C-alpha cells in the first residue's frame, strides 16, 4: 500500500480524487486549510496553508510519501484577477514549498493540478501562475530528478456546489430563478468532463510509467457550445428557463480553444466509459433541489 499525500484534498477536484484513491486502496493523507468529516475515518488530515513554508515542512516531518499531489491554491480565474499577489503566493510560491519538501524527503512522484489556461495566452494571472508553476516543476525534474505528471484540467463540473464549478452555478440559478444570464454570445466551445471521470484519470497516471514527466490534458470527449449547454438545461427543466446573452467579448476566457503555440505540448487523456452530459446535469439539478 503506497502512501499518497494530497494537498488541497478537500477542494472541488480533490474531493473526487480522494474517493478514487481510497477506492483503489491507497493510504491517503490530506493536507488542507479545512477539514471534511466525510473522510475522517479513512484518511489522515493535517491542517496546512501551503503559503507557509514551515507548515508544509511539518507535513513531511513524521511521514514518508511515495506520491504527492498538489491540488491546493486558487482555481478561480475571476478571483485570481482580483487578487494577483495572493494568486502568485499560493499557486507559485506555495507549490515551490511543496517541491522543496518533496526533494528533501525523496518523494518518488509529484502530480500537479494545472489548467487548460496554461496552454493559452488567455487566463490572466491565473493562467500565468499555472504556466510558471509548470516550468518550475520541469526545472526541478531536470536539476533534482523528481518525476512528475502535470494534469491540465479543462471545464470540469459536478453536482457539488463550489465557486469554480461553472455548470453547477448555472444550473442552480436556472432552478432557483428560472433564468440563465450569460456574458457572451453563447458560441464559446468547451469539452466538459465530470469531476468523477477526471479523478479516475488522475489516479490512472500514477499507475503507469507512460505518464512520467509529461503534460496531460483532461477534458471531455464532446465539443459543446455554451448555448447548447443552456438549451439542454432548459429542456431538462421543461423549457421554463429564460436565457439571456450579453454578446460582450470575453476578456480573459478563451472562446474556441485553450491552445496557443508557446507552451509545452500535452497528451490528451479521456475517460472511457464516462459520465454522460445529460446524466451529469440531472445530478446537478437533483443536488440543487436537495440543498435548497
């Protein structure tokens, strides 16, 4: 049984990653700034703010780890635009604190939760923080031999209410207000992937050496316009939803693709089988009804 440490294990993606790791019988230790009683009988929890070097070092003092995931830091693009300094402190310096501890304690592999915005000239401070962290991880591999896998997530959603769960927030407003307001023309294209599918792929990468020292992009299998997503939600809710578009040009989000020429290339990994989009939306709607 391998020891796996997950920074940010109680966040949006971290929650599903923990469930998948536990289902595959890994010994999981969570380092986060918040606790979650749902996992208290199956995981070890350590309170840790990754922006504080001493707290990160303390996580490594009494335990050795085979694999370390970093899912901590800011994952909300709009928040990162408002708080650029905090974003850099958490997403770059905090990540370096973890890397330093991994090197000192001979961790075998480091897995980093990056973003599709690391491949784009969009994404403002958030995308910059992710791309900078990727380059730093690559340099740690070159200088110190720390194996890594960088996971570039794109358009992840689920039935759980998190501030960076876009689809859930749209569904919630549709259910409660019978309205969807979209800042754009609706032609923006995304490849949505359920967080449960993303988590399975995120564990697959530590079970094969094929994913050592590469970048992997994790998105869904179907390209969908935002307008098609809204129409699907509307139809599921019996066509009672008013959909409004502002037709403004998106400033920091990509419209058709996250790819730009400059960054390193990625290998795309998709879930097969996967959670169908319609079923995923039904789960979101049920969750909103159950929580209100």
